[in-house]
C-alpha cells in the first residue's frame, strides 16, 4: 500500500481539517542528498518559518515583521528624532536680492534619519538632476537571483563599504542675474553719474549767480545760454532722445553687422545737419535774442551783451548733438554710464571759467557789475569757457565708443537704409518739442518783463531757471535714470507685441521712482526758502528768498512731471510720436495761458511764482490725457489701481511730514535769523524731521515699494 504524499498529510484530518496551519520547522531534507550550495541557506533569514502566526494581532500587527525589526531591549529605547523640523531662526533676515537661498551643507557623517529601518550609509538617493543626466543611459538588467545571495553577503561577507558622502561644495557667490538685477545695476550707475553731474551743475549755477547776479546781467547770460539748448531740441534733439534709441536697438537686432552701418549713417547725418544749423543760428543771433526777450533786446547795453554771449554759446549745438548720438549708440549696446558722467567735465570747465572771472573781477554783490559796466574781456572769457565745456564733454565720449568696439566711419549713403522712416518718426517729435519750446519762449518773455517791472532782484528769468534747476534734479537723477535703462527693454517688448511686459515695465518705473519723487516734492514745498537761501545767498538775501518762493511753487508739480515722463516712454516704444505731440501741445497751451494769467493778475514781484505753479498744473492736465491714451493703447490695462494706491499712500505719508518739517524750519529761521548759516541749520533740522515722520508713516501704511527699497539697502549693507 502506497504511503500518502507528505504534502497532503493532515488535509482533512482532525487536527487541521482546513490545512491552514503551516507545518512547524523547515521542510524535511533528504539526508542522502548532497547539499545544494545555492539553496542550502535560502530560508535561513525567512522570518515566517519561525513566526507563530496565531500569536500575532491580525489587526494592529498584520504588516509588522518582528523578526526583521525586533523591538529594542529594555532600557535601550531612544527617542526618535522628527523627520521634518523647522529650520533654525537666522540671525539676519534673508537677502531680498536672492529668491532661493542656498541651503546650508549637512554635517559630516551620517546625519539622515530614514524611515522603515533603512541604512543611511548604503541608501542611494536619486534626484531630478540625476534622472535628467542619466536619461539616455541604459540601466543594467536586474538580477533575478539577487535574493539568493543576500544571506551569503550578510553572513559570509563583510557588509558593503559605504560610499563616502561627497564633500559639500560651498555655494558660489550670488550673481546679479535677471532683468530686475540688470535694471538695478544700470539704473544705479546712471543715477550715480547723473547725481554727480547735477551736483556739479548746482555748483555751476551758484558760481554763475555769484559772478553775474540775479538782475538784468544774469538774465542776459541765461537767455543766451538757453538758446543753444532750445534750438538743438527743436531741430534734432527730440528725435535723437526718443526715436533713434528704438531704431538703434532694432538695427542691432536685425542687421547683419549689429547696427554699425546704421549708427555711422546716423552720426554722419547729424554732424552735417548740425553744422548747417549752427551757421544759420550764429548769423541770426540778434533775431533769436529778440524772440526770447523783448525786454533785453530793447535795452541796447543788455542786447549787446546777450548777442555776444549767444554767438559764443550757439556753436555748442553741434557738440550737444554729437554727444547725444554717441551716448545713444552706447546705450543701445548696454553701456549707460558714459552719457551720464561726461557732463561732469562740462560743469568743471564752466565752474573753472566763472571762478576765474570772480577771481579777476569779484562777485556781483561786491563789484556791482551790470550790463553797462562788464568789460568785453570778461564777456569773451565767459563765452569761450562755455563753448570749451561742451567741446570737452563731446570729445570725452570717443574712448568709450572705442572700448565698446565702435569705430566711426562717415557714410553718406543715407537713402534706402531706414533713415527715412526715422526722420518721419522724428517729425512728430520735432513738433512735440516745438510746442514745448513755444511755452518756454512765452515764460521767458513774461519772466524777464516781470523782473524788470518789479525792480527787485530774484524775480526774473534767472531766478526762475535756478529754481527749476533745483526742482528738476530729483527727476533727472531718479526717473530719467530708471527709464533710460528701461527704454531699450520696453522697445523690445513692444516690438515682440507683448503689451503685458510694456505695462509691467512702465508700472515698475512709476512705482519705484515715486518712492523718492513724492517725498522730495513735499520737501520742496516745506523747505524751499531755507534751501534757496543757503544756495544763492551770494547774490543777496532778498534774491535768494525770492528764489525760495519760486521753488516752493514748483514743488508739488514734480509728481505729475515725473509721471508724464514715464508715460510718454510707452508711446515712444511703439514708435508713436504723434500722441506725445498732441499731449505736449495741451501742456504748453495750459502752461502759457496760466502763466499769462499770473502775469496779468498777480503783482510783478509774485508773477514768476505763479508761473512756477502753472508749470506743475499744466503737467497734471497732460498726465490725465496721456494716461487714458496709453491705457487704451495697451488694451485697457495700465496697472492703474496698483500705481494709484502707491502714490496715494506716499502722499498721505508725506503730508504730515511736510507740515512738521515746515514748522520746524520756520521756527529755526525765526530764532536764528535769515543768514546762510541759519538756513543751513533750518534745512538740516527740517530735513531730518521730514524723513523721520515720512518713514514712520510709510512703514505704518506698509508701502511695498518702500519696504523693498529698505530691504535692498539693508542687504547691501549686510544688516
């Protein structure tokens, strides 16, 4: 009788009718068979043969392998550390310039706490970089019998040596990347150059006022020195500043030679055109003086001095244009510093010239020099010095062009190379500046007439120009620098038909510049008198105080003036010069009409103060019109809500600051007197109060742009 198969033994028996209990121990082996070296220890590490299934909780311990993970002996249990912990609090706030901070390296040795009993010394981690870099590599085929050798590796061999962890490489220093960082660097470089240029321009204005005074002699030089700038802007200056930059960017992008031939043609055309313009202007100098001021041309002595000054100053038109073209070529190649730094040389030459005049003849207050008593040699000295300053400024651009790889080669093949399109675009820009300069002519006529009628110093065109120079400095340093770096980028976005990028860049320029423009505008309103008295006391306290009132009237107009400058750059990016022209016609008409009204209504002493206020009013009207037009051009979205919130909060923070600072300055002036020293104390004290109150109020209002600026400054200072 055959014995039953051992595998079926017990099935249906009384001990285990269902046959569910596995046999205890290991399977019986044939004692006469040779041990198989491959399978003799295959079940040695199998915990299920030695595990009593009936003693296991089927609910809580169904997936727990006690043999593989035995509980620790009594008294040796250690608290497990959490896998995820909050990072330690840093001593300093993270650098706002870096979005993703580099994590600190892990300490030497085994520091990872892995779940499920994995050994950190033999665990290999695969990241995204490894998956991408090894995507094309063929993975080795898996060994189907690897589990048969696992016991031998543990029992008979030493454990696999853990690969040493790679030494953490220190993170490279953060590089300034991204368009925001590039914009910040370019703007900072340009702002620094503009700041130095404006500071030396202040010194220049102070020296000119000290040498010639704020009466008819000073007005005569001011009118003659204003003519070259006006004629340059009316002829080619407007197109060079606004139209040719986008054209240069496009030629660099599309032309095979990187725009070199286009730049040479443009520079050659400008040189020829400006040479003709200078010859005509020098010949027509008497007519130009009469156009600017009937008061000066009606006085024979003043007219003689003004015409002589003009014939020395008008050739500077040529060097102005050459300097601007060279600077725009450099700007299109990403070199922004030269155009802002070379005017410093011009200011230094003019300061030295007028300083020599003061050394020879003395100040206007001491010598009491007038248009009748100024010597011809003195007029010749000042005229030659003014011309030499612009010459040095233009020639200083040549080394920067050579460094950028540009070599000027005159080219007269102007036809059929895109210059005609540029001239057509510049046509509207010329009309734009024409309308603007017509307003300047009206103001010059009225201001010189009011100054002569009042019989007091500091109430004419020189006082108006000096106050406007101080007033325009923040806009030139901050807004112009930011937008000069933004304009090539806005032009590229407009060429790519990306109105969202244009909107974002314009919004960024408006909000970032407003952080400084708004409080400075209120500072002019609160501290205009001590500021002007400190700067122009050499021309007399009465004249300096009158300039302070004019500066106060200019004050708040700085806000719409800055906004107008930014908004018009959006039209220039789309090569739309017609809309800025119509907008400027409106601004010039409002300015001329309001100035004429002030001349008629106000006393002669206060007429120029009203004209300064009219200037800001005209730009406020122009901003409203330009904003709506650009909003429509960009599809009805100009980020107006965010921009308006920023300006409103800044104004709300500046109002109490200006009130407290003005009260403090007035108290100090009443206590210490009206001298230059007292004005310095009042200006410093009022400025500190204004900054403190504004900063506290702005922090309470949580102005985002101010917080970003403060964080950037603190990050650069390492605090």
